[in-house]
């Protein structure tokens, strides 16, 4: 998948990173209006951290690539970030150490326009804020689970309407509609076609098929999120599996 987080009943972590500081989870507060209209422009990343039991260390999956995409998403939303990549990296590392979670993680840097400004009015000069969470989330790697999918009646958003290449909160309404429809009809997930009737992606996943020994995946021009998982698989297929 594109790294989407799964629902978990595990307790909340001890700390969160907000406005450059490590804070107790319950102390990270904003006014309720800060996350209403303002959230329609918000962008984020979903980053996996894998726990190595032998070394007692976390291995964060392609952190640089995720932060590059976060910057690209913010640029598309006309956000001027007040934090450097290095500050965000250090924030993630400090947060992981503070939370002391010995297990797989889902790490989320989340950028939004602050100041309770309605999201449909914000301009590029408005202040941008970031918080980072790191929560327990078991990996599905090495589990062989099939998925029953349908082709959704919903059409994928396009680059000339709401750019799907940005990992934006608003874009996930498209995926939510697809996923909800699929589950109501008895499927695990839905496959989305674009306006040209070509396969784009899954509700929360990139798609590959194998035909005659060749791996095929929709191009970035098909209305997909520029998935880091997808890029990784392409690299493995080309460089490692020839």
C-alpha cells in the first residue's frame, strides 16, 4: 500500500513533536477551528519505522524520499514551510527516542495552515505549522494476505482538478468514497479508474500486475499518488531482479 495507517487499539504514545518541541501527547493542543476549514489544504507523509529485535533499533523506510515528497506537496499547496528537512529529521529522531516504543511504527509529519484561517481563503503568505506523530503500528510484511477488489464506480481525481500526486488530506476523500463503496458491496477494497477509463490505483494502494513475466504499473500521468512504495518496487525489479 501507499503506507496508509491501519486502525489500532494500542495506547497512544507518550509524546508528540509540535512547533519544534517534544510535548506530552495530551499537552499538544490547538483551538478546534485550527483543524476544521484549515485542514482542507493540509498535507502529510506516512512513514514506516521497522523495529529490529536483534539490534534494538528502528529502521525508518526511505525518510529522505518521504520528506522530498512532503516538500513537493507543500509546494503544490503554496505552503511556505518554516522548518528545514534537517529540523524535521531531528524532530522524528528525538520523538522516537522519547516515546521508547519497541515495535513497528507509523510516523506522520503533518503540515497545515495555522491561525484559524478558512482553508478556502488561505494564501501562500499565511503561516504554516507542522506536527509529527509516531504511533505503534504492526507491519504487514511477510504476511500473505489476499485482497478481494472491485472496480469502483467513482473516478480518480485528475491533475487538472485536485493534483493526486500531492499527499493531501483533501485527496483522501476520493479514496474514502472508493473504499466505503467497496466494503458496502462485500469487497476488501476498490480499484479506481481515471477519466480515460484506465486503471489508476487502489483506494489506498499502488497497483502492479504480472503479465507474461513482466511487471506492469500505471504511469504517474494516470492520476496516481507518486508512491514511494511503487518507486521502491520498480527499483527492486530493475536493479535486483533484472
